[in-house]
C-alpha cells in the first residue's frame, strides 16, 4: 500500500506537469486543447530521439525537446486556433481533435508506432533508501525535477510581466484588454508555455515508462482528469490533483490492471456527480 | 391596494470572494403590482436579477414565491414556478423566426398553468399582446431594437408566468418606442401579471410602477411609492451627488 | 441549377413529412441497385450507408445540440459486441441482437447524466475517456473478449445474403435519417436548438437543459447501437481494434462537418462526397487515410465551418437572388435545421397574415 502511494506520488508530479499547461490554456485561452496529449508524447519521443539517436546528454535533450514542443504549441495556436477560438468553443474542440490526429499521424510517419523507452545513466546508485523503503533513484530524481519545474512555472506566473498578463487574461479578459494587454500574443505565449511544460513531462516520463504515438489521447484524458480532481483554474490544485491522480492511476493499474481505465472513468463520473469543483477546488462549481 | 405577497426576498446576499455584490436585500412584490428596481451603476441590480431568476446561487438569504422557496432552484425550475425574465443583450435565437422564438417558451410552459390553450394559441396570444403579430414570420436577425425587446417580453409571457422581471427593457429605445413598451407592460399587468421593472430611466419607473425599491452599493437604500422615493434625499444624493440633495 | 436548388430549399423549409417521404423514396430507389451492380459496389455502398447513418446520429448530439462526442464509436462498438454475444454465445436471432444493441447503447449513454450538469467540455472529454475505458474493458474481460477464452474477437455468421443485408442497411439508413428529421422538428428539437445557442437562456424559459441533453445523447446513441449490431454479422469477424477504432468517430465528425454540421442534409452530402474522395484516394493514399481526414477536419473548421450545405445555400441565394431568409450566420448556430418560418403556418386564427 505504501509502495503504491510512494510510486504514485512520484509519477504524479509528471501528471501535474502535463496538466498545468492544459489548465492554463483552458483558463486563459478558454479552450480545451485536445491536442495537449500530443504535446506530451511529442516531447517524450523527441527527447528519446535526441538522446538515443543524436547522442545528446539527457538534460540537454530534455530541454531542447521541451522548447521544441513549446514552439509546436505556439504554431498550433497561431496557425489554427487563433482563427477559430471565437466560434462556439466546442467547434474549437473538434478542430484541436483534428490537429491531434494530424500531428500524431505525421509522428507515426517519422517514429513508427512502436513504444520507446529511454534508459538514462545517472551514475548514481540504482536505489536509494528513504524511510526504510528502497526506491529507484531515477524515479526520485524525476520527481524532484518535476517539482522544480512546477516551482519555476509558479514563479513565472506570479513574478513576471508575462505571468501577470496571463493571470489577467484568465481572470477577466475584457478588463485585460482595456489595460492594453495584447490578448493574441498572450494566448500564443500561454500556448508556448503549456507546450514547454507538457514536453517536459513527456521527456521525463519516457525515461520511466515506454511511450508511443497512439498514447496521446490517454495523456489528454489524464490531464483532464487531473484538472477536474484539482479544480479548475488552480495551479496548486493541478499539482495536488496530479499527485493524487498519480496514486489513483498507479493503484488502479496495480490492483485491477484489466479494469483500470474503467475504474478511473467511474471515479471521474462519480466525482462530477458528487463534487464537481474538484477535491481541492474552492468555490462553487459553475454550470455552463 | 395590493395585499397578497407574491414574491418575498429576505436578506439576500451575494458574495464574490469577499466583495458583496448584493448585501442583505429584502423586499416584497405583491400580487398584481409593478415594482420598480432602480439604482446607479454597480448597485447590484443585475446580480439581484440573476439571484432571483436562479442563474446565480445566493450566498445568504431566501426568496419565496407564493410561499414556496425559490432560492436554490435552477433557472428552468424558477421559470416553471412562475417567475419569467427578459435578457438585456441580444438573446434571440438566430435562424428562427419571431414566432418560433416565442414558441419555444410556449412549448415548455408548466403544465399547472397551461389551462386550455394549446402551445400555438399561447404563442399567438403572447405575440398579440406585444403587438408583434405582423412580424411573426420574420427571422429574428432582421428585427429592429424595439421589436427585439418586445419579442423578449412575448417570450417571457409565453411561459404563463405569475411575474415577469424586465431587465432594462427600455434601453436603446427612442421615446415613442419606450411609450409603446410601457403601454404593453401596463396591459400585461392589467391581465394580472406582476412585474419587477429594472430600469435606468427613472421617469419611466415613476410612471409605470406602484412601488419602487432603490439599490445602492448592493444594499437597499429606499423603498416606497415612486413620488416619495424620488424625493428621498438619500436617493438623490446617490444619483446626483450631495449638492443636489441639499437643495431639496 | 438555380431552380433545382430552390426546390431543395423549399423541401428543407417544408413539412417534415415531405422530407421523410423524399428520404423513403430515395431508399426505395437505392434498393434497386443490387439488381445491376456487382458485389464489390454493393458492399461499398453498405459501408457508405453505415457512415452516413452514424454521422447523422452524431450530428444530433454534436451538431444540433453542440456537444461534440469524441468517443461516439463506443456505441457502435457496444452494438457490435452485443450482437456478437447475443448471437454467438446465446444463439438468439439477429433481430433481437439489433434491439439489444440499441438498448445497450442507450443505457450506456445514460451513464453520462451527471456530466450534463457540468460544462460542455467535461462532456467532450468524458466521451473520449469512455471510449478508451470501454475498449480496454471489452478487450480484457473474458466474457466479452471472444467466444473461447483465448479468442481476440468474435466470429459472427450472418443469416442474410449480401443483397438482403444491403436492403437491411438501406432500411437502417432511412430509419436513422427519418427519425432525425422528426426529432429536429419536435419539441425536443426546439429545446436542443435553444440550448445550443444559449444554455442560460434556454434554462430561463423553462427548458430542463440537463434532461434534454441526456435525451439528445441517448437518441444519438441508439442508432449506432442498432447499426453496430447489424454490422457485426455483416463483417462476420469483429475485434476491438476494428469496432472501437477512433477512426470511426473521426468519420462521423468529419462527414458531419464537411457536409454541414447541424443539418439533416449535411451528413448525407458529406458522406457521399467523402466516399467519392475516399474511393479515388484509396489506392494511392491508404496509409495517409487518417492524416487526410484529420487535415480535412482542421481545414474545414478553420476556413468553411458551415460545410458543403452552407456553400450550397449561398449558391442558391446568389442564383435566385433571394433576400428573404438570411444566410446562415456563423458556423454552428445550427441555422439549417430546416425550421425557417414554416411552423408558423400552423396557427389558428390568431395571426392571419399572408406572407
């Protein structure tokens, strides 16, 4: 049981990283990005390519892949979403669905459909003892990097001008415009940030567990679940939600591997029924 | 004159993260009455409106319609109980005619107050009362502002309500059109429907309403017959500033 | 051309009975095809009919109500697997399998009831999650995976000949489209149109929005369930990869959008045109199938959200220079559900003004 909690939390940091971007885009641009999972997978596979094929050191490959993912997300916004986000929001959903398919198919052309896993040599002892338990060192490292990047994101959101613009757009778009904040550029930057953190999550995850192009929808759904768990619009909620979801996910796959997705889905439905503002959300649930 | 209490709002408050949009507002609407609701911008009229119509849940306080609680109901349940409303900004359904726009409301009017009329008869009656019969076939996009406002009223009427809340229904109308709307509202009131008349135009309020409630900064400032309220120094001050208040 | 289009417009604005009749006649005409076409074309047409019918169903929840369901193929798959289990494991007749398919699909759709009280995107993502969950479950659970415990799919023999199956699918297509025609003109149709445009408004005039969303979803799930159940014996072999493939959902969405989202005619036209494109591209671009579809979805939404149908009505207006009815404004205001003006004709006394 403890193992599940520990491993769940370790993985959970990555779910949180993936969810941050999703939540940001949802709050700021106001759309649900179905192509979000694609960004995670792209980041993971690109990291693998840079490290395994090109031979770059892991951290460099990771950083480059994350940056590239950010650019991809920015391009998505500029080329397509910028033209349609004023439409019925659910049409934009369909558009991002299409984008997800296109990028995935292009990715399959390049990477094929099989799963890839990245083995990273850290030079540290394979397991580390914490509180009497033996935990793979690498998982802990990944967790720490995940937390650190979450911290970096918080810092950006709270202490930079960009962060202020992003929060303004999220809280009150019309007022933000009146303060001469350029909505279009803020959206783009938000998407880029979302892409970077999603790519980072993918690049970290691929060192723990195999990834393949077809998994992107799973990641989109995971990000969505984390956001529901943590409550909409809250970064702290997304973090806590991610950790919690990591445990839930791990437990489900460990105890009931055949039924795990169904169990998670059932939990989702139950959550929406009982506590739609999320486990950690504050404030009343808003109906559409 | 009007004795029977139809709608009772008691200590209603709405708190948005520490800021009170509406604070402890209480008033009554009596059956058959036209109650005006005025106040300067930011006084909380819209919030109060949304609270009563069920779009926003209250932080505190109660609302009762015919003695039964209204405050935790969803908007469609509020409508089913008999409280209809209009909307300020364009809310007509595009791609449908005027007739169809009103007919949607007729189709969903609550069974208890359906009476013997079919949905079509209900729609026609509502359109006739609002002087829109000639425009019934027009697509909703092609209407003048005056016609749009009247469609809003017709649609509220089609739900067979006990009371209608109008949301700045005179905004954007010239005096002649405004007169027309006031006449229609009087006629509707004449059929026994109570009205909560939220409006900026104080003169219209004075002419149409039996009583007036004044809101300022989320709280009730004054209440009473229109001519009294208009002369209340507190009210004048909040609208025009203390210089004017001291002169009266 | 202008006159033909005007006749089409009149049909669209006319009574639902005429539209239903037109569809039924079309169906009867289609039944004559096997008399002079070879098996290849007959099979191909069945696939096209299935695609159109699925798209029409998707359109009810995705286009008219404005709640795109990204996991909609789950109903098709559930129908197929229900038929497999009913026909192979329990050896019951195909008709029962089809009914069971519809029932199972509708029942599953009701699981989403709590989701309808929340924002629209919760629905969209929940359907995707549902598809992924059900696919995994069906694949791993012994009872549903296959007849024998090591099977990875079901072999479902068909009691019908190819031509008989063809006629069955023509019937299913017509039933689906005709039921959509009547649904859109009913009280439910009004409710859906209102709540698509503005849920708060719809609620304020007395429409119980969550309930109607659930009704729309169930209505959009039934036919895919029935059709899936008919499809299983037609294909004779089914597996989770084929029946729950996201491409099926892609098809539904693309056909609806390409043809004209929110309309009755849209999925029909979209299905025909896309099938033609598909046929031409089949030999050359098989691998790129999904990529092309995804690309088409993105391009259409970005540049012509109203689809073929909106282009056709624009053309009709230009040719006939009518200014009566406004051109559809914007993409998904579900403008074309074909209810302009005509319902007003059924008034009694009251209005009395001629056009």
